[in-house]
């Protein structure tokens, strides 16, 4: 949600300050903003998931449990899956928001409303 808000808010500002911007360049700008933000968001997501389970992993490793046995535990495997699915969702939301924003913000101008606040009307 944070990533989608960052991309859509920056696209809104872009269309408000450059009303003549076409759909293709607006989407390209949305991709650039998404690419810049996604690095920090992915790092934060991975560290948040790993931080919660690093103590548990240290306890298992301290007891001499083999790594294969640790990875086969249900709750460890579930957290690995949550991390992967969260990362895929994070990577997919930036381009989807940029494309949808490009269509939403240019649609209002194509309908004839050229005012600066036109991008806000859906």
C-alpha cells in the first residue's frame, strides 16, 4: 500500500504541474518512481520478516539442529513463503500502479477537462 501511494501521489503531482504530459511519458515516470522506492521497501520487508525469526534460528542452530530440519518445520517454511509472496506482491504493485495511474490521470483530460485539478476526478 505504501508503494502504491508513493507512485500514485508522485504521478498526481507530475500531472498537476505538467498538464500536457502524455500517457506514455506519465507511465514511464511512474515506473521510475516505483523503481526508486521499491529498493528500500523490499529491504524493509525482508529485514522485518528475518528480524522476527533470527532469534529462533539462532536457538535451533545453537542446539545443533541441522539446517535442513529447520527449513522443514511448518512455521519456518510458512515464513519463508510469506517473505517470497510479499516480495512478489511488492515488485508487482509498482508497475500496476503506474499503468493504472497513467490511464486514470490522462482519461480526465481526454474528456475535455483541462483544469489543473482534472487529474483528481475519476
